[in-house]
């Protein structure tokens, strides 16, 4: 029992050390491009680890988590976007919100809490479904939220871009939230709730017959997942400095799923590895599409190559390892053994 607990804590500690090492490299090298890549990768780590809490434990593939990122990102903008621009871009906001400038951290917490509340409310209905039915219902939720926010012009600016968000997301901010997300995911995975939820995905009928309250467990996992994914949406908005409803649509949805499946949906370590590797692939090939000069020779590849390379890499990994790169394995070194 003690060894199992130590192994589980080792997962969070090892990932935290890796994230800390990446941040230390940024401090030493002081390269703007490296800082941007590391920050962006850590934002996706928060998002994909948040997604893994639900998908990895419930077994339901979610096509709707971008909706929670959208809800939290705009909720943060309502609180922290500069007061001078709010009447221009969001004239329908109440006077209190137009004149309020909430500090970054409490604004992020409140925005993510709103996303979690929305997840809890819809989860009480949607989580009665299982398998592809639940996946399609979550996608329908994403489509509905997108339509609402695109037409809610007084509060969101509609289909246009919302600019003027404070740019406070640096590598250290991403690192702190990534470590927090990993710790939450590891604790939930090893908790009684996580174990019961994973048991239900293997045999739903047997789990219910044994007294497992599957609906409640799924709602808890979805709510916790939505909170962390919402934090990632807030970080993304304040990293770019602008928001658009289109940002949180299919491209982001399938990118997050690709990262999770690539690394291994049953593993917290796999979620982190998948997010970083896929982000590195996209960044590297995007640079090659723009042209990279090496010793006077400019190397370029055709536009759209990054999507092709990512698709090929996904196919190769899944052909050899259907469960992703890591499957259900976790980074427990220097301890030995596997986690349940």
C-alpha cells in the first residue's frame, strides 16, 4: 500500500521536475522563441491533462471540452480586459463588469469555476449516456456553445476578435499551472473515485450492479476536467492577447484529442508527453513551412505539411501501439512496478 502511494506520488514529482527543468532552460537561454514554445506547450499540457481526467478515467471520448475553454476564456475577459475597451467590444456587459478590473489569478479561478459549473449542470444530463452517444452529445454541446457565443455580440463581440487582454502568461505561469494540473490528475487517478470510475468503463453493467454510482462519478470527473481545461482556455487567451470564438472549434478539439491519444489516454504521463511532442512537431514543421535558413541555404516545405506529418505520426504510433506511446504506464522512476 505504501509502495503504491509512493509510486503514484513519484509520477507527479517526476513530471514536476521535468517541467521545472524546462523552465530552468528558458531562464538560462533567454530566447524569445524558446520561451514562446515552452509557454505554449505548457498551456496544452494543462488542457490535455485536464481532458485526460475525464477521458482516461471514464472511457468516454469527449468532442466537447473546447466549449469549457471557450466559456472560461471569455469569462476571464469579462473580468480582466482593460475597462477602456470593454464598452467598445462588449457594450452589453453590465456596468459593474465594464468598470471592474479583476487581478489575473482570481479572474482565472472564477472563470474556470464557471466552466466547471456549466460542466456539472450539463453533465447531470449528458453523462447518463455512454460510448458514442455521450461523445456526440458533448460535440452537440460544443456546437451549441459556439453558436450562443457567436451571436451574443453584446457580451462576446460576436464572430469578431476580442483584443486587449493582458499578456501575463509567461513560462513560469504555465509551469505552475501544469504542475497543478498533473498533481490533480494523479490524485484523482489514485483516489477511490478514480478507481471506481475506471472499473465502470471496463464493465458498466457489473459496476452498476455492484453499487457504483457511475453517473455521479462521471459528473465529478467532468467537472474537475472542465475546471482545468477552463484554466487552459484562460491561459491561451492571455498568452495570445486576443479571443475569437473560432479558436475554440474543431481544430483545437481534434488537436487536444490527438495529443491525448498520441501519448496514451490512460496515462497522465502520456498526456504530458503527447502534448509536448505534438506541439513540438507542429512548431517545427510550421517553421519549415515559413522557411529555415541553414548556412545560407533556405529549407522550405509545402504549406499544410504539418497536418500530413502529424497524421502519419499518429497512424504509425497507433498501428504499433493502439493505446498510445505510453499506454497506461506512468513515469515512476526510480521506483519499479506498474500502477493500477
